[in-house]
């Protein structure tokens, strides 16, 4: 797997989205004792985007392997 700057920036973005959403939820639970509905939407969207970034790469890798007749 080649590590181009574009791929690295995608993975860093995905990890930062997950970390920021967890940090925001933790902050609200500790200081406000509640989680706002808007924050839950942010968490859902960030996990969806991060999962898409990692999942799309794996899907394309598998599709490329099956197209060329290679199973690994």
C-alpha cells in the first residue's frame, strides 16, 4: 500500500473526527451532565465519514483483487 500525502491526510482527518467527537461528548457529559441532540448528529456524521474513508479503501482493494483474479 503506497502512502501518498492524500491518503495520509484522509486517515488523519478520519481519526481527528472520531477523537473530536468523543472529546466533545466527554466535555458535555462532565460539565453539563447532558448531551445535546446537535452533538449527537455531529458524532453520527463524523463516525459515518470516518467509517466511509476506511471502508471505501478496503472495498476498492478487495474489488481490485477479485477483478484481477487474485484473492489476496
